[in-house]
């Protein structure tokens, strides 16, 4: 069993390495047989971790995390947070997300990320028609509970 304080520290350093774009540090935090799961896919192993983080850095010029809730239970770290990012095209996004990190021997064995992909669609829309369609989809799939 991992120490909860150590898990919090490792997770904080992991987020810091992402904000500072330290690819080698990020990849070194994963076990050799890790899995990263996100909406629409999953990647395995350190090579998968490298592909995941390089993909993120190809799209974002700036990433900042704003923690909301953090919990540790056994070897599992849970965090709800806001991702504040700037894309290469200059558009920005603020996305409420959650992540679950499972640790083994001080390294990340599993990372599961949860977010609404529509948060990014509007920011990446490159024209008025795209933004209109994204807005209409968001309206259509948002419950009318008022």
C-alpha cells in the first residue's frame, strides 16, 4: 500500500511536469505496463504514455491545472480539476475534468481521464459554421430542467 501523502506529492509533481512540458519526467512516472484511458480510446505502456503526452503538447501551447477536489484511497488518487489551456491557434479552453490515478511502487499503473469533448469542440472550431453546429449540438444534448 502506498502512503497517501506520497501519492499526493507524486500527483502534484506529475501535474507540474505536464504544465512545464517535461516529457521525459512525465513518461518516467508510469509503469512499463501502464494504461491510459480517456474518452474515445486507451493507450498502453510507456510508449503509449509518450504518444499521449506528445499529442497533448502538439495541440496546447499552455496548460494549467486548477484543483477542485482531491481524494486518496489506498493506492488510488482522485482529482476533480479545471484544465485551463491555450491552443496553438490562440483559442482557449476551460474544461472541468476528473482523473483517477492508480499507483504501484510509486509509479502510475493506470490513468483514467474523464471530460466532455464538447468543451474542446467550440475552442477548436475554425469557422462560424463550425461554432454554430457545436453550439446547436451542445444545446440539444443539455437537459432542460428549468
